[in-house]
C-alpha cells in the first residue's frame, strides 16, 4: 500500500471496529487490514502491570505462532511467548523477532525486523490506571515501515478498547451502583493501598475489606479487582 492508502485504510478499519457489535466483526476487520501488510497472527488481551501475571484475559488468539501449524490457545501463548512481559517497560509499540536455533526459540526486541523468522509488532494500550492491555501482531514478511506502525497502532488500540467494552462491560440491567462504603474501599484500592492499610484507615477488619471487594466485583459483573476499578472509573463511581 502507499502511505496515503495505508492511512485511509487504517482510519476506515478503526471506524468499523469502533462500531462493532461482536468480536467476530473486530477479528474480520483486523484480518482484512493487516493481511496486506504481512500480518497473519493475532493476539488481543487485557493486561496489568500490578500483577505477577501480566496477561489478565485473552480476547482473541489466532495464527501459527509457534510453527508446525499447531493450534495455540491462550494458556500456551502466555507460557511460550516471553515478549509479552516487555510491555511492562514499553511506552510505545515495539517490534520483535523470533528465530529458531538448536538451543530453541530466541526472541529479541528489535528496531527493525530483518531476515528469516517470525516478526511482529506489540502495541501496548494505556489508560487512567496505566497499562490496560495490548495487541500483538506477527508474520513472516511484515511491513515494518513507520507508516505501517502508526496505522497498526490506531487499529490495534481501537480493537482492544472495543473488545474490552464488548466482553467486560456488564449489560445495563446487571450494573448496580456501589454503596458509599464500597466506593470508599475501591477508591483506596485504586490508589494502591493494601487491604490491611484500608482496614486500619476505615476501622474495619481485613475480612470485611475482602468481602467488600468481593461484592464490588459481583455488583460490577467482573472477575478481578483491576477490572472493577476500570469499570468504576468509566461509570463515574470513583475518580481516575
């Protein structure tokens, strides 16, 4: 593609993704846009820098990531791809390269992918709480030009934000307003305070704080406290 055509196609794809009502529409839009740029492997996931396990939830994984045409599920990808942890140190999209030698698979973060192997681009997505997710795209012969990188950043960010809204935001009839105490507990948690500290500040037991957080997750229809914080911020329950 020419630079102008790449930019125009990226903008159209991002608009299509933002209006998607299902994950399948997002996936199709990504395949159509990324294919001509040489990308045929995709991983889209939510993430957190505050946990030992960076990846919280994989929304979509597709493609021959590890060779041999084997099917790759979320668990396998996380276990075998060390590049994922590099997003903890990244502030911008970065390229990586994977080659295979006698010692096994070798992953490297590179400025410009060259030569044989699988190459890719990882796009971290940041929000009010810092790292919120990422998309990784890969292929054997990829367009690594600055223009393609900017275009893929736009499309990947749109894909992550839309997928998260579709898959993690509860339906309107499932969302319940938090009580004053629940908002207080969640706000302290979002500020980085530990449960023992929150308990001492509010004059409650740690067990009570734990129960509050459990009810908050259930009320907001999420599975982790990090997700609860994000939903509460979006709903205006607590400040960013």
